[in-house]
C-alpha cells in the first residue's frame, strides 16, 4: 500500500511542473493570423470600406455607330425603356446593316459594345494590312478556329490581322478553299464597314483604299 501512495505523489509533482512550464511559455501568433484586441465600452470597432472596382459606363446617343463583337458595326436607331417583370430596363436598339438585323442591348451591359475606332486606329489598321501575312504550319481546323475567335473579338487590330493573313492578292476562287474564303470575306466586310463609319466615304473608295494596302489593286489593274 505505501508504494501506491508514492506513485500518486510523483504524478502530482509532474503535473504541477508541467503547468508551471506552460505558464512561462508565451503563445506565438502566426504570421497569417491577426492579433485580437479587446475594445473598451466606449470604443467602436474600425470598419474598413471595401473599394469597388471602378466601372466605366458610356452613354451612346441616337445615330451613333457602335461595334457589337459578334455582328460588327451597327447604328443606334432608338433608346427604349421597356418594363420586364415589373422592372424598367433601358435598352439600345442597334441596326446591323450588313446582316439586316436589329439587336436589343441593355444600356448597363457596356462590355458587349464599343465605340467605333478613331482615325489613328484606322491608319494603324492600314499599316497592318501592308505587312506580310504570317504563315502558320498548324492544321487548318485549328487556324480557322483562331481566325473566327479574332473576328468575333470585336478588336479592330485582330480583325485587320485576319484580313492580312488570309489575303491571297487575288480574286480567283481556286486559290482559296471554301472555308478560307468565307472567313476572309467575313473579316474583310467587318473591317470595311468600320472604315466606312469612321472615314465617312462611299464603300467603293473604302474598298480601293483597303485593296491598295493589301496589294489587290495591282491585280485588278493588270487584268484590265
């Protein structure tokens, strides 16, 4: 029996020693954890305001030309305010002349629209058309997908690159595959319509300007 009493005393001594050691060790605060401080009765917690990402909202007017990425250049023919589900919505009515299509675009969805290019951007596009086309060795299906994405991106420089890369300097159908010619004509017409809206000249003069930059004008002259 006395042996058991001794073991109990030893255990008690060990526990008291461990508790004393723990009290001396200061708790460490991790780098990712924030220190919590107790506030007094008159103190108020500091509330940090979360900054919202600035959003640019552009207001377009009637008869303004805009670019809708998937359809090209259009003209705003009306600004309507229909009621949808008891909510008043402001909508742009945009007429795409090339496709004979009228689109309804909510005014708060600015990401789907852009204003037409400036004169400087048009001049840069002409410089792009004058450069040599990039020859890629990848499969046509992959290239066709890349070209289609560029056409529908709504970015005028990418559109000019597609026209330049698919240009064959000729109107002979045999020199291009059907899908290749389709993509070229789609990109060419999109670019041409924006040139017309910015330069405000007739379609024939715009075509001559673009063909001259592409080197296509020489072929038509020699044919005559």
